């Protein structure tokens, strides 16, 4: 059964949502998220029983922004801190959202192109 989108997520679920690459043993790199918590004061998970972290939708969106800036744009931690502390952060949401939409469109076009090639090759083989 899937959790509803507004429900709190565990750190492992957030690592999956962020699509962080797992290590050789197949473990999700939750340590990355914990490190980001130490670097960015805006990331505040709910810490409940036995020190388990739970993330709400707002915090997950902030983590997506941090990942986008660090991993996709290649910014430094200090650069990301400046942006998050600045009012330009709202403009960044638009840039990240457009970038994600562009990537989704690119993937869809690639799938269509591959399907057309398959169909074209199928017709050649039937002649």
C-alpha cells in the first residue's frame, strides 16, 4: 500500500524519491541527506521515537532543490547556502521545475524515436 503524498516519509523513502545512487552493497545513501541536514539550516526533519527522521512534503521539496543545485548544476555548498538564504530561491524553483519538465520531455521523445525505429525496422523485415 502506497503512502499518500502528504504523509511523512522516512529517510530511506526520501533517498528513493531523490533518486540518490545506491552504493555497491545496494544500500541507499541516507548519509548524504543527513550531511545536508548539517549544512543547510532550512532542512528540518521531524525526529521522533528512537531518533527516526520523518520528512514532510515541504522538506522533501527543499531537498530536491538542494540536490538539483549540488548534483545537476555542480554548485558548491556555500553557493547553495547563499541561494537558499536569498530571495532568488523562488526563481530557482521555476528553473528547476523547467529543467525537470525538459528532461521528462526529452525522455518521452527518445522513447517515441526508438519506437518509430522499431516499427520501421519491423516493416523492412516483413518485406
